[in-house]
C-alpha cells in the first residue's frame, strides 16, 4: 500500500512546455511505461486548441489508444472550458482537471481570462462533469509567486484554494509555477490547507526553478501532505520562465521518499530506464538529478565491465 500518491504530469504539464512535439506513439509508450513503473494517477494530455498548443494535439487519439484504465488507476486530461470538456466526454475521459491561478495577471496571460471568469467557466464544467460522474481536480498556479506580480501571500493562495473547493473539485493541486516557494512559505500555505481540508484533498505541485522543489516537498510531507504532482525526468518548465527547469522530477521525489522508508508504489529502476529511453525521443537531456546520476553510473559500470 502506497503512503504517498505520485500524480504524474509529464505527458501534459511536461510535454506542453517542450519546444518540439513528441510523436503520438512515443507518448503512448511513455504512458505505458509509467503505468508499468507503478504510476496510478496519470495525466495524459489536454483538450486545448491544437493551433495554440500543438504539443497536445492527438490527446483524444492517445486516450483511445491507451484504452480504459485498470482498477485503482486514473487517466486525467486538462480541460480549459466547456468546449474542451465536450471533447473529453467524446473521448470517454473519466477524470478531468481545470486550471486557474492565484494571481490576476497570470490568469490573464496564461488562460486569457480573469480569475472570476475562470470560476464562472469552471462552475458550468463542474456541473456537467458531476452529472456524468466525471471526477474534477483543480489546479491553482502561481500560489507562491507570479512572474508578473512577484511573491504571493499565503492569504491570497489560500483564498484560491477555498474558491476551487467551493466549486466542488475533489482535490486542489497547489502549484509553485515558477519555483519561488521556500519551505517557510510552503508551510504557511500547506499547514492551514491540510488542517481545513485533509491530506486527500490537497496536492502539491512544485517546480525546481530555483532548486527548492525537493525541499518544499519534504516540508509538505512532514506537515502531512501525501499527494505530489511530479513530471517524469523533470520534463516541463514554464513559458514565462524560459530556460528554467521544470516540475519536480518523479525520479527525484521517489528516490527521496523511498530513501526515507516511505512507500510510493513506484519501481524506480524501471522508471529510470524508461526515462532514459524516452530522453532519446526529445532533443535534450532531462533535468532529473537522480536520472543524471543513474545514467553516469550506468556508463561507469559499462566501462568497468569492458576492462
Ligand atoms: Mg507544472
């Protein structure tokens, strides 16, 4: 039984931030390997405009090809509005996510709506989803810092969490979109959020932009958080923080937690091998520290064997 739930976002939050699109068959084989490694919460894609986010084109095909999730497994898709929701329904998606921000300027720039308008849109989406027994998760981005407004207060972040909860999402993922959070800031948001809503309803989504992702995850774990969003290999980034590293890498978090004796349900060795083979499909090195060390260790082993 896993003590921590790893919510894998590489195929969506990761790939949508890659400059090149990855072929559908490579996305499918990555998804299948993630499932084999033990991932049970898997975000597969987004029903967004393909002309604006070409990396997410073919999401419905991906859902079709991968088939129904096994028991205790969920396949998620991001939907920005009712139109995206209709496409998700057509693809038989059972678990969807909606996305807003804690800061007004980020909401405007990223989803093209005010925060208030995004809630009005989600209200409709969530009503429809409930009617169809579809589970909805909510993302709150820029919860610790905003590229346009700077640091975000705990009060402002918690207000966003409350608003999403009020709409009826099953869980809120609190996102440090540009990696501005430090453990103390994290504590000021996570502690009251966990107290109010409990560990099942709160997820943490850290970015490693300033190298704080593992520290922030550890602080959250110590405070009782048990759901973490991660991205295989550390895929991803933020369009407003060019060149920055992406999400907390799945491998890095699993390494830390398993090293602490915490069960994640993930086979780290299998995952690392799969990530290294995926790395060849995208034109760059993945940023996961664990993976980098794993790859160089393998090289050393090969060199030793050949002596
Ligand atoms: Mg992210």
